[in-house]
């Protein structure tokens, strides 16, 4: 019995120590990571969630929502953070962005249900109130794709051991991880929202599974084009961070673990 209690106390102590270490690591990360990168990341996630409410194109084979216009920025930010700070740091910032997005949606919803006689805010309330299953689908899809994107980005980068900081290495890790990550993001979101919930809550409106797959592919291709167009800026940002020793405290903390 005493041995069992000792093992339990030891386990709890280990968990407590790990949580304390993770808390300290996260605090250091948030102090070290440039605010512009985090701000753009968070804003892009919030905008992506709002724009996903509108279907831009829908044919028998292709369907695209408004989120495609901004989601590339989220992935570019993750690729930059992963390259410089590592996948664990990028995952933490992705979780932070998702949490802020949920808080924003909650505030929007509260505003939408507060009555006002100043004017007719029906249209605005509809936008601010959002749709709960779109929020659910986008959150699940984003977090799942973020983890996969960051892991792939880091793993691919490890393959360029001779010149890990070169343009070819940066291009390969960002292009491949972005395409796969975006495909997974688009597919999970469209299946959850337009196959699972839309037929029930939107009077039969839905996408077919084929439309979801083609949406995921065409969306990933379109977002990859955006990534290719803007990745030179991302490469320059990473090199500038390295030149200026950005986040040195966090990098030394992680290295010393």
C-alpha cells in the first residue's frame, strides 16, 4: 500500500514538474517570438473562420469557400515559426491562435444576441453570430492540419543536413508541408461542415464527397501557389531573425533541455 502511494506521489510530482516546465517554456516563447508573426497568424485564423461561411464557387466537381483567400497566410506563418523555433513552438502558437479565435467568436456571438433599437442589425447579427458547426469544423481541421504541417515541415528540413538553411531546403519543406497540410485542412473541414452538418441545418444544402475531395485538392493547389509567391519573404524573415539573434532565450532554453 505504501509502495502504491509512493508510486502515485512520484507520478504526480513528475506531472507537476513537466507542467511547470511547459509553462515556463511557453512564457519564454511568447516573450521571444516576434509580435508581427503572431499577430498575422492570429488574424489570419480569425478571418479564415469568418470567410469560410461563404461558398465562392460550387460546381459538380469543385467547391471553394472564402477561407481559401487567407488560409495560405496561416500556413506561411507556421512554416516560418517551425523553421526557426521548431514544431513544438509552432504547435503552441497554433493552439494560442485557435483559442483566441474561439474567444473572438464567443464575443461576436454575445454582441449578436444583445438587442438594439438603434437600427436593423439583422444582417450584422447573422455574420457575427456565426454558425456553430462551421466553428467546430474549422477548429478541428485547423488544429489537425497544423500539427501535421509542422511535423512534416520539420522532418523534411532534417533531410537537408548539408545545407539546412538554404533556399532549396526552405522551399521543399514549406511547399510539401503546405500542400499536404492544406489538403488535410480543407478535406476535414468540408466533410464535417458540408457533408455532416449542412444537409441537416441548411435545408438540404450540401457538398458531395467528390466535391469535398476536389475542393481539398484545388484549394491546396491554390494555396500552394500563394505560398510559392510569398515564400521568398518568409525566407528573408527567417534569415533576418537568425542574423539578429531573435528568440535566443527560447532557443537556448530548449537546447538545454
